[in-house]
C-alpha cells in the first residue's frame, strides 16, 4: 500500500509544482499551470456569454473596460490579457474566471455611484 501512496505523491508532484506567489513572495503549491488556467478561462468565457449575453450598451462596456484595464495594469499579473464584460443579467453580481476574465452584471451597475465604487475603492 505504501508503494501506491508513494506513486500518487510522485504523480502529483509531476503534474503540479511550486510557484512563487507574486503578492506574498511565498512559495505556493500550484496544480494548474498558468497557460492551462488561461485556456480554461477562454473555454468557459464562451459558455458565460452564451448563458447571460453581453449587455447591449457599448458606452457602458467601454466604461467598465477602461476602469478594469486601469486596475489590471497595477495588478501583480498585469501581463495577462484581461477581459471585462457587462453581462445582460438583472442579478446583482460580479465574478471572475481563471485567466483574466472579469464579469459584472447590469443589475449591479445600478448600485455603482462612482468610478471608485465600481473599482472597489470605496
């Protein structure tokens, strides 16, 4: 039985690894590579758009994207291609997928009184 556990542990270390957390500087155990993370986000992005639809307001989309890109440029992963999308949903929600895909619903936009609130600063 110990051989089975040893093989499983070795397999786990083979398909994963340690990565330096750019925020803390500590080593983190990473199971998914960054390229795999980006691919997962890209794949699920299509499913999110199919489920909710993009809110048909180019000015609002540009506004949210501008603020999001400004924040992303200051993040520890500023090299990623971030995608910010306003979804056509009355739900009060915002969420993200792996790889830089960020979503905010039109329902939550009614509660955004300023750019600072939208950006999470206030």
